[in-house]
């Protein structure tokens, strides 16, 4: 065995060793990863770990049985990024659908592009990264995917408005249709996961699937584009509602319909 100052334990000390097999929560000042890095220097473990029976051997936290101790993981993200990510998605989708449905003129596109890039793109990408850090694979994948989608859309529209690239030509319409159709299938895959999440998320992804496929058809039908706008508004509005419902539940303890877990599959 090893003592706190790095010397071999005597036989008398070995007899007094205690078992420490339960998970150990480190003191707050020792949960900083920078404090846990050692380079052969002696660590004052008596003050830090004495009360829980922990010693350090070669830079590794050990228990009194000379085995690596089970240390409680440090939570890097303490809040819930879900409402923020849903607001980024919902607000941006509704803003774009105002133009798709014809509610506002196309000139509004100049205002919407910057908003789409920052709130819908960058903001949603940040929310996705935070969800992945928390271990939420589905939310992290979905938010990051749509964040990149909006950033790519804004980048193309900015180039188009500045005359760097031409508007969608007739020859490229087939590719545009396949592009939106592919995003529809990806959103359908996400919708399958929501069947074990809650009704709010199902109301978000379901209409967006239809909206993407209608946008694919809108390449050849103006009526399909208008219909896609209304389904997009339904999905975006559902995202805003679900975000607010999650905020009320987390912050006020008020349960609003739509966030109760479901298990349809």
C-alpha cells in the first residue's frame, strides 16, 4: 500500500486500511480537471481525500485497497439546451415559411438570411453540441443537422443575392428536388425516434417531413410550394410551443400538454 506522502505503508498501517468500494464524490475544488493533472509531483491528498479514504498513486486516484477509485463524473452542462434548440428551429422555420406561403414579399429575404444564419444555424449548432456533451444523442444529432442545414441555406442565399452564383436554373431543378426529398427522409428517420419521446416533438417532425417532400415537388408545382409553407408553419409553431412547454416544466414545475413521455414503439 501507499501512504498519502508517497511512502510505503508499514504492516501496522496495512492492518488499519479501510475498504472503499462505493462511488466517491470529490470535493468541489478537486473536480477541476486542471487540478487532477500531475507530473510526478506530490499531491496533498490528505487534506483533499482524507475524509473519504482516497490516496493518489502515480497520478491515479486510488482507494485504500490499492484499486482505482470510482469517481462521480463532472457535469459540464448544467442547464437544458433543448428549449433553446427548439426555439432556434421553430422561429427560423416560421420566418422562412412567411415567404414560402407568400405572406411577405421576397424582398424580406435580405432580412431573413442573417437571422437564419445566426439563430437557426449557429445557435442550433451550439445547442446540438451541448446536447451531445450531455449524452443526448438524438437531440444533439437533430439540432446539429438542422443547424448545418440552415447555415448552408443562408450561405447559398447570400451568394445568390450578391450575384456570385446564379439563381436555381431549370437544369438544376432535379437536384433541388432530390435534395429536399433526401432531407424529408432524414426527418422521417428522426420522427421515428420521437415516438418514444413526446407528442410535442412528434408534432414538430411530422409536418416537417411533409413540408420537405412538398418543397421537392414545388420545383415543378407552385401550389406544392404554398402547401409546403403551411406545413412548415405547423412544424415550426409546434417547435416553439414545445420549447415553451419544456421551459414551464423545468423552471415553474407547470406541466403543459405535449411533453409527457410516449412509447408508441
